[in-house]
């Protein structure tokens, strides 16, 4: 008696089994399952992707006559290099605002009246910050940093406004002052480390100020860092070379600070050449010799430069270890050439894929780390 063997079909798997598998997948892999068949599409509808560990690039819409009322952002996910995603319509006010900082799923936005809000571009949830009482000119950009707890929505925003550094926490109805400064001094970068509640402020004279925000009244913290001098010789292929000859090839230089996952402070120097090539040098403090010493590698970490942090990058698909993620700073508004991933091992830049570079109608770009508490579909 012959026995008929029925071939198993992937589309006939139990939906509960499918959902158990799907909830172990990343956003990109979960999205791919939806195109397999209708039953997989249906089973994936209420699934939440596993915790996201890679930075996404968010491209902001440009405010111009050709925009066709497009108030959505374009999203690029590095482990899905052939696709772009779009957020929901975030409103006309969003298109007229500027992004100052990102943290987790959230972006810090400044509107035309220089009022700030914290926005989740994936869900549309918005937290309005205290109104400003300063008489401000129209600002195209400003220096700020953001920290927010994804679950409780506790937040801290630090903002350089006029000649003051101010901050707001959840529950505040007004901005509180950290310190004031003279007109010659300007804040270049702000990095906040919530574990220690320390605020690192980098000034244009290459000095560093550290404050603790654990009390109602912020207070300065003395840590023995020497100034962040920019050393051109570190970028020369040979220190005996003619420095002036090479300096002429540089169109800009930058100094940044960053905190590692262990809380160690790094100095990051970069130059841009006329050929649009970027070069980077990273240093950490040698407290015994009282000097900054160059390090050749970030090891199993990656640096998100405009956020001023490193993240663990070992064995995470879509995330490059020993690399720098850069969204171009001022250049990001004009040139896609300055939005890339820089590999410290090869000293080469990895450009964005064509699907991103062909979407050139954007005003700004930022790396951020979206997380999901509900299905994105």
C-alpha cells in the first residue's frame, strides 16, 4: 500500500509559530518576511522587531517650492542597503523646523520661533519644551544635546542660547541656567552622560568644561584635561614633509569630543581635503605624561560623531566596528559626499548606496537609534 507524502509548505505554518520566529528578527528582516506570502504578511502585522542596535540615517525634507507638501522624512537602514523607508506625514511645522540633536528614537527640533520640542518621527509623539523668554533672532541652527528615557519619557535637554547654556528636565516649566559666558567664547559641542549625570562642554578655544546636573543647581566638576590643541603634523604622511604644502589641501578642520561606552573621554580631530576626502585622528588622555596620545583603533566599538558617543559594535549585523558614522555637520545640508561611514582600519570612507544618494532633495541628515514598543506596520 503506497503512502502519499504531502510536501510541507512554508505558507501553511502555524501563525503562532511564525510570530515566535518573527519577533526574533531585526526591523529589516521582519520587513522582508512580509513579502514572502500573504500568510506571512498577516502573521507579521502585529510583531515588534527585536531591540535595534544599529544607527539609522534620517533625511529631513527640504522646504522649497518643489517639495509638493512633503512633510515626511526618509529613513535609511544600513542592514537593508537597497531600500528606503518613509515616516508618516509630520506636518508643515516640522518641515519648517531644524534638527539640533538625536537620542534613541527621538529628535530635538527647533521651530521658526526658536521654541524646542522632542519628537519621535516614527510614531509622531511630541513633547513640547518650555517656551523661550529670550529675544532671539531667527536661528538656522544651534548647539544642543538630548537625553531621554524611552519608557518613562524622562528627559534632559541642554541648549546654548545667546551667551548662556541652559537646560530643561521633565517637569520644568522654564529653562534653567547652567552658566553664562562672554561674547568671545562659543560652545562647539555638548555631550551628556546620564550614568554619571556629567555634562561635557567643548568651547571654540579648545578648552573643556565639565558640569554635574544631579542637583537642582548645576555645579562644575574639576577634571584635569589639557586643552584640545589641533596638531596638523598628525595628518602629514611624513612629519618631515612640508607642512604648509599639505595644509593648503585642507578646506576645513574640526575638533570633537566623544565618550566611550566605559566613560572615557576621546578627542577626535578631522580634516577635509579639497578632494572631499576626510581624515580622522583619535586621541585619549595620558594622565601621567599630561598629554593626548593617538589611538589607532576603537576596537569593537563604533563612533557616532555628531552624538559624541561610541557604541558596542561586535558581531552586530549592519554595524561596522572600528568605524566613525558621520552625518556631515554643516556639510550635510549641501553635500552627500560628507555623509558616510569612515573605516579606521582601511582609512577609507564608505559612501551611501545609490538609493540614498539619488534622494538628494533633503535639508539635513542625522544618525539615530530607533526602538520599537509596538509594531511599526
